[in-house]
C-alpha cells in the first residue's frame, strides 16, 4: 500500500487533503520536463504516471499561485541552491491541494518531495501570496513580486530565501512528527549542538557588549593626559598600548562571532544545511519505501535512490564542517584570554599612575574599576565558551 488510501477523487474545485505520511515526489530534466512521478504524487494529482511523464511540470500549476513564487524558485535553483515553497496545485479533475514543496538539484535536473503543510508559516505564505497575486494582476512583474516577498521576509527578520526554506522544511518536518529510527540519533545530535552553539553565541555577545563598554577608555585616558599636561604623559603611552590590544581583541572576536565568517556562524550554517539535507533524505527514503510497496507502472526509482544517497553524503560533510569549526574555538578563546591578560598590564599601569597622582582627582579609579569588571566578566564567558566547545567535540566523537 502506498501512503494514500484509495478514495474516489471528487470532481471539480474540491480540496484534496494530503495525508501526513504521504511524500509526493517528482523529478524533472533541467528545463522542468517531468522524468519521474512517484505513486503518492500521481494519486493526489489524479494523473497516471504515463500522463505526467514528459509533460512540463506546469501541468499541475494552479492559477491561484503567484508567478513571483516560481520566479524565485527557478532563480534559486539556477543559482545551484535548493528551495522550499508552499504550492497550490491543480489536479487532473480540476480539484486542488496544498503542499510544502522541497526542490533540490540532481545530477541531471531537479527533484521535488512534497509534504502536507500545516504550520503558522503556511498561513503566512497564503496571506503573502494573496498580496502578490493582487500586485501581479495590477501589472507588477514576477520579479517585482518576488522581490516584494523577499522584503517582507526581511522585515520579519528572515534574511534570505535559503534561511526561509530551511525554516519551512524544519518546522513542517517537525510538525509532521515522523522520524525514522535511523534518523532519531542524528536529529537529536543536531538539536543538542544547536542548543550549545546558541549558548556560545550568547556568551560571545556578552563579551562583545562588555568590550564595547570599555572600548572608549583610550579616549578617556587621552583626555586625562591632556588635562594633566606633563604629569599625564605616561597615560598617553598607556592609551596607545590599550588601543593596539583592543584592536587585536576585536579581530579575534570577529573570528569567533563575525556575522558571516565567524566560527559560530559557520557552525550554524553547517547545522542548517546538514539538517535540511537529512530531512530531505528521510522524505526520499520514505518515498522509496512507498514505491517498493506499491510500484507505479514503469517507474524508475533510481532518481530517488541516488538523490537519497547524495543528500545523506551532504549531511555527513556538514557534520564534519561543524567539527572543524568547533575545533577552532578553544584556540580563539586562548588567544582572547592572552589579550585580556595584556589589558591587565594596562590596568596595572593605570593603578601606578593613579597612586602617583594621589593628590589630583585623576578619574583613573573609575577606568580601573571598569577594566576589572570587563576582565572578570570576559574570563568567565571565555571559560564557559571553551567548555561548550569541548562538549560539542565530545558529542561529535561519540556519534
Ligand atoms: C522539480 C520541480 C518540481 C516542480 N513542482 C511544481 C509543482 O508542484 N507545481 C507547480 O505549479 N510548479 C512546479 N514546478 C515549477 C514549474 O516548472 C513551473 O515553473 C510552474 O508551474 C510555473 O509555470 P509557468 O512558469 O508556466 O507559469 C516544479 C519545477 C521543478 C523543477
């Protein structure tokens, strides 16, 4: 039995619901001509595989879908990236159904695995699609309406279509609640690592905030130096040392916490890609099992099998990348700690100067206190960061 119970399809404009366990697969050549149609897809689409094979994929297109969505789909695929989008499709009997369609590149075209949609993102997409349709019927081009969609996502804090695709797949996949026993451990590992990397990001942010707070101290020292004239000459030199060290710290912090290139960002990216690849692989694995249970006539499931293997390999590769990025973190933490100790020398020099100027209100005591607080806070955060990084390595090596 495939995943869909045999019910007599309704005729005309009725919604066909997609069962949770169904995975609707199809593959195309590079131009979008169908080369494979899985049994769940044929059942819901109310077509035979023969009718779908060699047809352009737009055969299932529904007029309620904005052109901008397909513009974005092709634009993303042609850039070599996978995409997820909610899609309303028309069936052969003029009924319709909604799915979350996940599309990736294969060796010689594309493949899609579609599942039942249900989360809050589905409602969000439907309301955005209504506006896109209105814009398009008012004369906006597909490109314009696609760009409008991207702007809407950015306003909601979703920076690009890749992030949105991963979010959609992850939330619908989790909501669907089907995880094969082989995948349980890997998804649990990824969730644990995501938790640890999120904690590490908070710690790094904490260091950065503290750092920004004491970043202005060299200026304060220079102002003091000016005020104290000859007596303050040493403060000018101290402030220069401080500046140089702070700059080095900033660069190190960037290696850890940089938005695009830092080790933590690399880990998040690898986690997100790896998770999406494994989720897609699981859907294909389920589709393969459905095909084996109820093969479609003349069906060539090689495309499912090959892509399943490819995606599992992508996931393994991403796990290796997480490990590599994780290994660089204790080193960065050690270097940061050395710079903090360097700042301690500055603090000591300030103390000496403050002692020498006991009779003047130099303002140095305030600077010393702020440096001390920064030092203590950063030391604690760095120790926690290193501990979390080794926890990640332990979990990876135990896997
Ligand atoms: C692997 C793959 C799967 C696709 N699945 C669908 C689909 O389920 N529904 C759909 O309307 N278009 C799908 N498309 C996009 C169609 O090729 C086409 O761009 C779309 O229907 C819009 O048609 P139009 O450009 O003629 O307006 C898919 C494309 C690919 C490469």
